[in-house]
């Protein structure tokens, strides 16, 4: 399995396209971890409205992109990890 890690901060207008691009891949053995780094624009609600069991949503206090990535790394279960 591949873990696809997406840090998120105030990107409610583009996160659906980002997630959709991963979901449309021909390889299907993956999980998507979206780590919301304290968004204030409703990004989390947008992510949570997408129905796919491969998407895992996490929210944390704002700490920056590296903090979000590190948080996501701690929650990945794939053999391989890719940052998006």
C-alpha cells in the first residue's frame, strides 16, 4: 500500500481537485491522509464531504507544513509514503 500525505491549510477551493487527482489513478492500493493544519476557511468540511474509505482526515493546531507532514507520517500505514 502507498500512503499519500496531503498537508492542508486554507485551500477549500482546490482540495477537491487535489484529492480527485489521487482517486483517479489507475493504481488503487493507497490511502490518502489529509492533515488539516488549523484551516479557518472550511477546508475540513470540504474534505469530510468526500465519500471514500481511503481518505483519512486529521485536524491539528496550526504548526506549519513540516509539523503537518510529521503528524501525517505518524499516522501512515503504507509501505511507501509520498507527499503531495
